[in-house]
């Protein structure tokens, strides 16, 4: 995996985490849950495909 791809996945994970926090603040817990799952998957994928 290229460094560009690893960087993109890291940025995507952080963006999803921030989005999930914002969703929680407006009581959209289902959206927040899906966002956290997406972020977790992005981190997992980044680490396992290193």
C-alpha cells in the first residue's frame, strides 16, 4: 500500500470520528454508530494492509 493511501485512510478515519461526535451532539445515534464502525474499519484496514 502506498503512503498516499495510508494517509487517506488515516484522514478518513479521523473525519468519520469527528462526524460521529457531531451526530451524537444532535441525537443521531444511529448515524454516529455507523460512522464509528466506518472509522474502526478504516483503521483496521490500514493496519492489516500495511
